[in-house]
C-alpha cells in the first residue's frame, strides 16, 4: 500500500497576524475623531470609505438613569424630552454615549442629529477640514449621524432624534440652540448638560 504523506500540522501556538478587536480601545485616551456611522457600518467606530478616521471613544459604564430610549412613536408636534446630566466638559462624551445607545436600540444612523452649543464636535471639525461643500453634502445625503454647531441649527433638516451637547455658550445662545433643536426633533430630543441650567433655559424658552 502506498504511503500517504502526512498533512502538516498547524499548532495553535504558531504566531501569525491577528485582527485586533475593535473593542480594544480604552476610555483613558484623549477623545479621538469618531468615524462615520453609515447604514453599511451600523456600529459606531467602523471606518467607511474615504479618508481614514480614528475611532470614537469606547462607551463607558454609567447608570441607567438618563439613558435615551428609541421612541417608536413619531410625535412630530411634541418630541419627547430627555436630559442626561453632564458637566460642560463631559457633554460631548455624553452625547457620543447617547448615539451609541440609540444605534444599539435600533435607530438608523441617518435618524440622528447631534448639535453642540460650544466647541464643535471633533467629527464636525475633522469633516469641515475637507471643505464645507463636502461637509454639508453628507448632511444632504442623510444616511449617517450628522454633527453640527448649534449656530447652524437653522440650516439642518429635521430628524427623528436630535441630541444637544451643552458644552459652552451663554444662556441666550443655549436657549436659542435648545429652541432650534426642539423644532428639528420629530420624535425625541436629548439634552446633555447641567440639568439645572437646562431646565432653567427650557423654562424660559417655552
């Protein structure tokens, strides 16, 4: 009987290239520019076509109080309001967490708009570096989460969910931002910031 050559054995201990899991990010690193969240890449932090962009911070554990819930009832006349407590320097992180939770609960990326009252979100700053035409073209496409300054709220289109990160500006500017955001939210308005300040501004702007 002819001898059959033995198949080479592959040992598990052999080292080779391995994919680094996307969850290897740590929250202690500086806040990087998040990648796009298109319909083809529903999970946040997965880079899509185009210039390479760093991934967003990994979600941090936090209490269930203040977590946004995807509102399935599209009440266009009076969007549901949720306030997520956060310091001014943590409002962007809270807004990013809110986006992650909404995507996890089934919201499509194109249903979410994020506005900031102070410093621009890093995603917006990064995309604007390619020019305003390319930046606003992504808004018009409407298939991804879009980040903009609250001062541009009059230019953005309505979306089912609007998130506002109160990360700066005076009371008048915040009041204008929240009023504009409420007009752009078809179903759910989430505000991340100091609850006392938010309640005072919302009460004055009603």
